[in-house]
C-alpha cells in the first residue's frame, strides 16, 4: 500500500520525505490556511521538495472554473494531481481533465455510488473520508470495502486513497482491505514505526552488548 502524507507543512514534508516511505502528498485548503502563506508559494515549495504525486485542490464550484484552475495547477509541475470535490460540476470537470491527461483526485467522497461516478469520469484517484464517516456513527472502512469491490467488478483503474484517517488502526484496516493508498497526518505516519516492545528489546540488546568484553 502506498503511503501519502496529508499536510501542507513543508517542514513535515521535508522530514517525512527523508524517511523514504512517502509515496505522495495530499493538501487541502484547510492545510494551506494553517501555513499562513500564499497557496502558490507553498505549492511550489512542496513540488521542489518531493518527487511524487502532489494533490492540490481546486476551489471553484462550476466546471469551467474548476477546469481553468486545474489547468493552471497542472502547469506548475508534472507531479501535480488536481484535487476536485465530488460535486456534479466537479465530475464534469474531471471528465474533461481526464481526456486532457491531467491527473485528478476526487475528494470529499462519502458514498460508494459517488465513487462509481468518479471512476466513470476517469478519476485517477478517489478519496473516501473514513474518519468523518466514523464520527457520525457510520462505518468508514465499509465504504472503502464497497469502493474496492466496485473497482474490481468493473476493472476501474481509479486508485483508492483512504483519507481522513484518525488513528493507525485505520491504516491497518485500509491495508487489509487492499486499498491502493492511505493518506495521513505526520503524527500518524510517525506512529507506524512505534511499538513499546521494540524499544524494550533494542534497549536490552544494547545493555547486553555493553557487557561483552571488548
Ligand atoms: C485528504 O485528501 C484530505 O486532505 C484529508 O484526509 C481530510 O481529512 P480531515 O477530515 O482530517 O480534514
């Protein structure tokens, strides 16, 4: 499973990129707002740090506006993936962009039928927001399972990005389902490395090593 980092914080991106496990970056307007910087400045810096797909979100609500924004974003760098919200106008735009060879990530996806429409329009990626579904008492991972089944049934190439992750168990569940990608905050990516027994055993080995006559 590919691991994407979900942030617009360039320090986090630089650090995580150095670990060698990051396969992509997803940003959204909320992440960019947190940086307090101009969006284009942040995007250009991210694209200079990593060499992998970088999702940059459009904010227009009509298809012509989304298409215009998407073309501008796509011109920034070959790694740009244009993130488009799952609206009727958004999917109209995705159909056009896909025919132009511009990669798209259909975001804010909350139902399997929405994902089916995204795939039919040629979306490169679809992003189900699992944590947000869990938080209203639904089963976010069930949505991922359903999208996976639909993609297999019809041979859709649209990759599933499991998004709005709230804990490492979401990452494990995504991997067990066979989702293509999981995107997560920096703190969850850090947590993937951790297990208390690892620390205890490494510590014990070092102590024992120091007892060996040198
Ligand atoms: C994914 O691409 C989104 O940026 C992100 O996962 C949204 O998650 P949130 O619910 O934490 O805002």
